[in-house]
């Protein structure tokens, strides 16, 4: 794969359907950001709220293949379409994100059930710094 074939483009409202379909591919058991699939209108409302400091669609040869974001707390989230995983697209996208948005420190919050994501961030120089526990009283 030619590295120049991977580009990050800022998310716009025209990306709503692509991002919604991408969200449908995520395994809810390995996810910490949401437990149930939002409705499409809830998703559009979320997108329009500018929830992240930076949010990009990952493109390979001008085809949308995933998304990557950086929160205001410098937390990175990344997801690729299932058929695009394991092709070094995520690694190159992470490198582009960090080069384009230089920070002293980056974080990645990953569910302990998401073994692929844990391994990805370890392989890219991230170190485990904490375990977070949650209690739901409802």
C-alpha cells in the first residue's frame, strides 16, 4: 500500500450516513463510548454538536474506509470498516493525526474486551496507565 493513498479529511454533515453505517459495524461488547446503537437522528445530532476537537474520515484512494478523532483531552478514537482492518491503514492514520495535531501526550481509552485495539495501541507505542471501574446504580 502506498502511504500517500491514505488521507484524513475533516468530518462534515455529508459524512453522517457513512459514519452511522461505520458505527453499526462496531461490536457493542468491545465499546466504551456507547452501549446501544443510537437512532440515525440521534447520530446526526451528535455529529452536529462538534463532540471532538478534531474528527476525520479516513480515505484510502479517495474511498471512505474509517474515522479517527481527537478529543479536547487528547484522547484518540479510531475505527475502520471491518474489511479494511489489518492493512496498516489505522497505523498510518494515527501517524497522520499525531503529526497534524502535535501534542505532548495522547491517550486512548479502550475497553478491556477490545483485544485488537489494545494490541494496536501497544504496537504503536502507547503504554497502559490505569484501569477505570464503573458502577451503575440504576
